[in-house]
C-alpha cells in the first residue's frame, strides 16, 4: 500500500525529531519544513487510524510522564517502526522513479 502525502510528511517529521516526536513538535516540524499549515488536531492525533499507517503499524506511541507531573498525564511520543521505515523508503523510491528525467522547470508542461 502506498503512503499519501500527509502520511509521508508525518513519518518524515518523526524521523527528523527522533526522541522529541510528539504532537506539537510533529506539527511544528511539518509547518517549518513545508511552509504548510497543519491543524493542531491533525498533528496531535496524526493519522493513527489511517488504513495506510494502521495497516503498516508504521508508528509506535510511547507515553512518557513529564518530570514532577504528579497526576498530570504524560505526553505521547512517537517513533517509526521498521515497517514504517520500509513504507517510507518505497514511497520515496516510487517518486524518485517518476521524477527521473523530468526537468525542474515545469512551466513548459502541456496545459
């Protein structure tokens, strides 16, 4: 199964953030790198229920208690699984094959 654009952005943000990947940082990473606004809810509860990511089990969530939290809930941190990494690589390779031979200046494309 192929990953959609947002699933790719989500998984790439998790890779870039490594141990700091949780909802808010994921959203910020996507916005900073793509100049694309992401709704906070979409990033904080990212596509976990998407058939693409769920079927791949591409993401593992780990709850972490903040220091001196008392009864406060911990943040949910996320990491990429081996299956998620493989899916991301397949998506990258497919796009790279499609881009091969295409000139960067697409203004000359047929309308």
